[in-house]
């Protein structure tokens, strides 16, 4: 399953706002439509945002020749880069393709394809390396005999990348090895990426799984319900602090309390050595409506104020390891990215 791709001079993507009820393809042919799709989370997840951003610049280069219509091209590039602030992949991939487009607009698409292919390969590598690490971390426990029980938050599968995913690629690889006892998917308020998307992907891969509300995570870890917590990342700072979907920090605290390994799985493209610590990461505020409503239905009296940080930062000190497509960084042993 390809989450997004370049088809006949446009970007086609699975519209994630419609899942799991409908599997619809959304076709985008203008920068405005791409920016709107990113903002409403039709396309989402750090690596997928990077690929969408890269294709967006290629699209902008076709629509507004950077040599002839430089102002419009640069304005389009800025709009794509700023569509969402926390995932480093979006800005980083825009900044990788834009300079190429400025020199040779026709070369931009080839670079975007390269980025797509790199992310595809990265997902496979993370799945293998992450599954090896999980087996090593939980080896000797009950999980060694019965298979591994994984807890995960948000959606880190093929939908968040191009195919397979990050943390969910590890789950898929464990399942393919016959080593997955169960995946526990945290529903992920307010937009329910865990409840709507991760369950959809786990069902498609035939992996045993159950869904839980966000606030059950730390308690179930204390009760021994999982052997490992696996999360993705939107930005990993130079010291290992990791921004990911809101609720990740609570799970990290719960994992530390329970003595359960807490592992971040993210491609090298999500590691941002230019950002020193988690304090330097901009956290997207998505406004009150998403909290006061569920799927468009109000759950609080009209006029209720709400606070809605889309991400949190887990301090490096709570993270056992970072698994990328190229390496394992043992944060618990003092290593840094
Ligand atoms: O707001 P979202 O759905 O884009 O948030 C996504 C996440 O937090 C993912 O965990 C992260 O991007 C890693 S996905 C491979």
C-alpha cells in the first residue's frame, strides 16, 4: 500500500481523514490544495509529510517556473514549509528540493522521487533493526517464549510514511517473524490516529491487537500488559529529546515506572542535529475545536475554551534507545544521536 505518490503531474494520497470508514484517494494538483491537505491531516506523519513537501516543491516548480516567476515560486515554497511546524521532515525536504528547482526546475521531480525511495528503504531497515533490538531487550522474559507484546501510540505505519512505517514497521516485522503476541494501540485523542488508522493497518496485516484509551496506557504498563513501548517521532533533537504525538510523554513516564523499555523508531531524516534540545522544538497548537468536538460532534458546551498541543517532548532520559534506518543509539547508556 502506497500512502502517496506522484501520478500524472499531481500528488495522489489516501485521504486519512476518511479512514477507517472510507478508503478514498485524494488528488492534489495545486500548492494551495496540498497545503490544505497537510493542515487538515489528509496526509500526516513526519516521513509522509517530508515526501509530500518534496513533491509539493516539484509541483510548484512546474506551476511557477522559479527562473521566470521567482516570487510566486518562493511564496509557494514558504507556504508548503510552514503548513505544519513540528515534524522536521517537512521543512527539511522542502529545503532539499527547492535549491535544485531554482537551478533546474525539471530536476526537482527526480529529487522528490529519490526522497520517496529513501523513505521506503528506511522503513524496511527500521523494521528489521527495530525488531532485532526488541528481541534483544525482551529476551529472557515471558515474551521470549510467547511473543512480544507491544504498546504504541498515534499512527506510525505505512500511512505515516510511504509504506510500512517506523514503529509500526517494527510491529509488522515482528508479526512476519511470528514473534508478535499482541499490539496495544493507544487511541490518540483528539484526532484518533491510533483508533482510526493504526487499528486499520493492524487489521490489514492480520496482526493481533487491541485498542485502549490514552489514559489507560500508563496503568496497563504498570499491570504488566506490554513488554515494550514503541513510538515514532516528529523531531529528535541533538540530545535525544523526542517530539512525538501528545501522550507519548505520559507513556514514557508509565514505561519508566513499570521498568518497560521505551524505544523511539524514526528515520535519519527525522533526526535534527540543528535543534539542541526538546525545549527548542516548536509544538503545533491545533486550536480548541478538535478538543471540544469528536469527529465534528461537540462534546463540551458551546464556548468552552480548550488547549490542544498536538505533540509533546519526551526527555532523552526516559528513552531506552533510538532506532533509525542506519543505527541504534542507546540513550540509556549515555549515547546521543
Ligand atoms: O499529527 P500527526 O498525525 O501528523 O502526528 C504523527 C505522529 O506523531 C507520528 O508518531 C510521527 O509523525 C511519526 S510517524 C512515522
